[in-house]
C-alpha cells in the first residue's frame, strides 16, 4: 500500500512531566499498582474513584497556598457541544465590544490531589455512606509544576483514609498497612517513622506560643532535612522562642532509640500539658499496636522530628523513608486530621489517611536500580505455526490453553520458525508450542522451554502441566 | 471539636457527564474492569498507558470532523510554575498593548480516545517495540459532548490493537476475544456481528463509484438503524446510484442466516471484482476461525449491513449488540485499518483493533437491571471487639487472617456489639469474629455467619477454613 504524499506530518512527542513507559516497565508498574490495591483491600478498604475533573470552585474551596497556580483549567471551543457550567461567569461581563474569545473556561479543572475530591464526595454522599468510611483511591492527579528531573505534572497517588473516627486504634493500624504494602512490594530496607503533632504542639503551648506561631514552628521543623539544624534553630528563635526553649525543642526532636527509652526521656523533659500527654498516650498506643500487628522492630521508629508540611494534620503523623536512599525523601506519608469536609458541609468528620506517590516511587526505584532481572511477561505461552495446515489446530489449542487460564498468544504472521521463536524470545515468553502437521495428526504439541532450549513432544495435558507449573 | 464559623462553604457537587459511583457500584465496575483486563492478558496483549494529556497539535494531527470542538484544552495561570510548551504561540503576538490574560494555553489537551495516543506512541517508540505489537489500553478519555442522558464527557475505553500485521488470522482471532470477555462478564444474550468493508467497497467499485462516493455510501449504510431502510435507499440514490444498483445493495445488506448460505447467496449476486473476492475470502476465514476458537454458533452472525462510522477502517469490521436491548447499540466495535501512524511517521503500520466503552456499557447494564442480588463485598471478615481488653488480641488475629489472604477489617470504634454487627451487615460482610475476654483467654474466635446468624466458638484454623471456604 502506498503512503499518500499529501499528508502533513506532526512530530510524535509528549510534554515533559507526563510519564509514559515501554511495555516492560508498564508491566512492572502495573504489578506494583495491583499489589498496593490488593493490600488496601486486604485491610477492608472500599474502592472509590472520583472524576478527574471537578468544578474549579469546589477544588479551590479552601484557598490559599500555591494550589491555585498549580491547577490545570479546562477550556473548550466556544462552539463546543459542552457549553461549560462555570459557577460564575468566566469572562468579564463588560466585554461585549471585545472580540469573542475562541475558547471558554468550562469552570472545571483537573484535580490536584485525591483528598479534596474525597472531602467533596463524602460531603455530597454523606447520607449514602456507612461510617467509619474506609476507602482507598488510586488515581492520577495533575499539577502545573516546574519541569525539574523527577517532578511530575501527571502522577498516581494511592491513598487510603478512614473517615468519621476519632479512635486512636485506627491511627495504630496504619503502620501495619504501610509495612504490608512495602513488604509485598519487596522494597529495599525502609523505616516507618511515627510521631504525634500533639506532642510538639503541647510543648509550644507550654512556651506560651500562639496557634499561628505553633503552625510556623512545625513548618520550620519540617524543613530540618533540607536546611539543617542550625538554620532551624535560628528560625525558631526568630519566631520568638527563647534560646533555652529552642534548645529544649531541639533536644526533644533529636530523641532516638528504643521506643520505651524515648518515652522515658520525653517525659523526663518536665512538660506538663494536657495536649502533650494526649499525644504521648496516642503515640504509645501506636507503638504497642505495631508490635501486636507484627510490624518487625527494625521497620519502624519513633521520630519526634516528623512534622509534615500540610497544616491540616492534628495528631499522629507518618513518614516512610528508604534507609539507604535518604535523598529520596518520604515515600509514604500521612496523618490524622480533625475535619475533612469543613469547606463543604457543617459536619465534623475527623479521620486519618496516608498516600503513596506511586509514579514518583516507581521513578526513584528505577533510578536506584531496584528493578533487576527479567520481567515476568504477560504471555506464558506462544504458539508457533510450523505449517499453514496446522492453523485451525493452533486455534483450537490456543483456546484450550486459555480456557485453563494460561496467557497464550499465537504467532499468526507467515514466517520461518526461527523468526517466530525470536519474537517469543524478545518478549521473554517462557514457553513455545510448535505446531505442524505431525502435531496435528497426533494431537500433540512440541513444547519448547525457552530457558533451556529443550523441546519435547507432549500431550496437551502434559504441556498444560509444565506451562502452568509455577503459576498461582 | 467546634466548627469555626468563619469558613465560607462551597456546595459539594460534580459537573454533569462525569460519572461517579457509590462504593457498591464501584466494586461492580472494578470487577468488570478486572475481568476485561484479565481476558486481554490471557490473549497475550501487553499493557500500555499513555498520559491523559498530549500536545494539542499531536492530538489534532488528522484534523477534520468534530474532534477539534470536543477537545478539552488545558490552561494554566500565567504565573504558574508550568510555563506551558505550546508548539505555536497561543495568543496573538501583536497583543502587547492588551491587558495580559490571567490564563495561558499550555498547548496541551486531554486525549479524546486511545487510538490517536496509540498512533503517537507507536510512531515515537517505533524502534523500541516488538512487532506485531499487541497492546491493551484501558483508560479514561474526555470529550466535550452535550449533556444528554447516558452521554459522558469522561469515560473509560478498553481497547486492544495488534499493530504491524496484515494477517487475516489476526482479524479472525478478535471475535474469540470479544466472546470470552462477554462470557466472563456474564452479559445477557449478545451477538458478535462481523463484516468486511472490502465486500461493499467492491460492489461500489463495480458500480463505478468514486472513492468519495464509496465513503459516503458506507456512512449512509451505517445509519440504517437510526433513519430506516427507506431513507437509506433515497440517500443512496442521491449519491448517484441507480435504482437497480440501490436495490442490489439493499438485497446484499439484508442477507442473513447460516454463514454458508449467506456466502452462497452473496456470490450468486454476480459481482466480479478483486476487492469483493478478497473481502469474501477474509470474511470466510473469520467465520471458520470462530468455529475453531469455539465461539458458540448463536453468539455471532455475518451481517453485511455493518459499515461502522469511522472512515479509517478498510477490512474486517465488528459490532456487538445485546439481543434483547437493540436500543443500547453496539457495545464493542472495531475493525481493520491500513495505516495507524500515517500522521506521525512515514511507515506503513496496518492493524486491527476493538474497543469496549466500559462506562457506557456499565451505565446501560444498570439501566436494564442487569446487576441484581448482593455485591460481593471487599471485606470477608469483620472483627468485633466485645471487650476493650481484647484489643491487642484483635490486632494479632487480624494480622493472622490477613496473612492468609482474608480481607479483614476490625471495628475499632467504641460501641455495643449490636452496633458493630450492624456495620458489617450494612456493608454485606459475610463473617464477623467476635473477640472478648473469653476468646482471648482460650485463643479462640466466636465466628458469626451473617447469612444464618449462627455463632460458634472456633480455633483460628477452623475459622480460617470457614471464612476462606469459597475463596479462589
């Protein structure tokens, strides 16, 4: 067939920050995705998926911060069938004399996280949900970030939240979920760090700090890994803490070791404050629970320096790091908050949640060489046709293998056997069934084991047994 | 905790055409999604996921049609970190004196199907792919449609394509894939209709029709279910066909019955044309293959009236309908095309593919009452805590059940046993393990079977066996 010369071609490329993989990588990515989902379900979380698109006004209800700058707005042609449904007129109403713009603001935008859509969903469906509402949500989100290495504008978040609960036992269960996910993903050595904001806020309170100063102090402490201890010390003094208070704070957040000892030292600090005591009590419960849930000792630590950036956390906070790759930062974070839906309904909905930034984690794991060795391929078996007369036999055989759950493809192209086997090799397919006139006559398959090169005449049942031997 | 009065609340709502489900529906949707994916993989298709966002110029490379009007453009605040990378300046360059617009066109848009991104991907990654390239892709797409009932602006498409093959055996395998998907989804009675455009195009050619008239005639025939036989007859005459030719065409597309008989009658029509014969030959092969693959007789039909709307199909075409719900239209369609990537690279890449519009199918299945009976819940077991002293025991038990692959949640809230059991009931969780002081002392669980209400003291092993009895 001849290509028409009149076609004006466009260079095939994608914008930066929007990741895309080759099939072998996609298989790895999907398996990680499936593992996370499977663990979330094993802990009884219900699936939820919200539209990628929300009303801009709903997304930005909270306001403040850089969110507004990061949101991608959806525009449509002014003669589109979708007339948009902005909550407020998108354009100036006095623009009648101006040239009509070709694109109109539809009043909708791409979500930038899964927490705001969750809050909107829970507020909207409040009467249809069973509380405590345990939900997981694994979707892409979009942010108009700069285009540095490893920064994504489109990426997956894998979130769980339990909504409508104040029970610290729910906080206590979370590290067990993180541990199970990371264990089943087979990640390199990691540490689940836990803390409770009430402890630091309690200390701030005894220092007479206002609510705002407490917030600023947490933000300052959260930067310690980036800007260093000295800058944080200086920053705390700038916020009005005395040198003595700052020293006491720095001592507290530096406490490490066996949880039991840390608690002893923490309480020896002489802080007498209700919030502080509540925080310590809840943190103790979380630590006890990790033991009851069987989280191994080396996999978690009590880290009083964990503050987290987001200001809506009010209690337990989590941060998970890879021991040998501190530069990667936290790969699973979260915490407890007091009121999920306050910008949408007048109901108190406290909860606790965590998020795994899968696209970023996947990128970083690739970067540190985590994915070694062969990728498990999709097809378990390729059927090669050695003689055109065996085509119908190949169809029947393929159908039989598939009926027994074996992922099977047939090489349908005309081509020498060598070329066919080469295709299987390139895709890493472990078995090839060669079918020709002989096999058709005898009702057998010539089964080739790609790893050894050995080939044996087998009945279908024999071949099935070999091919599905190490399948679940 | 008191709600702050100063918060300005926004009504929680979502725009029309962007579907969202309650958890019970989401579970059903996800199971359908997983079934389709599992079948696609069983037939050896590789996973692919492309970004939701592409360069607008790449998406619209083909041009023409209503696509341009349906595409959602991404705009960002002009002070966003994402400066955009439009291929051409988005605004007039002589607009220096005008007020600077607050939002800029990033030069990117949401994809409106998965075929254009596939074409871009294959063109861009040509040297890294193994051909024939068998890929599946199951993602959301976005279209600025009007907001009629059942019309979605955000919806899932579940596509497979085989790229870089002219073998009619690949066409012949497709109906077996469709049949396996629909069988495993447990859909109500359906018919996989097959045709080959070469047959009708061959007939048009013997009538002396130009390429354009042939295209228009196919488009006309595609409308027969919507506008009726008479209007199509009139339309064909308007295109320049004689009354006799039109009558012959209408006779051909009305042929029904056993494939063997249809072929006899078709060839008795006296059409002598190479394209026609090629089409008939390929269609015969498809029908024979369906038998070899084990597609049951009642599940497919040869339907010479199938034309399909898209003009890029050149050979085999597929359309699947629900026998008892003709108004639903085709729920799985596709066909063979000559050149996937012609707008991106100068390589001939013929292929064949199909698409299942899952969001639409799901909506329609709900509409016809397909989803009856109980939804299989996520959690298999809920642990109820009858006595606070049993909390640690509950944690240990939960961990054990989960280690054995049982989806397990614990009711952590304080609350009477009745309230706890009620929660399990509302979520449809089939088993409840009640744990109190007794159970803790004896290392047992009081296992309640929700369907019967019976409760028995069991060892962990006994309980595990009961709870996981009918799991795979």
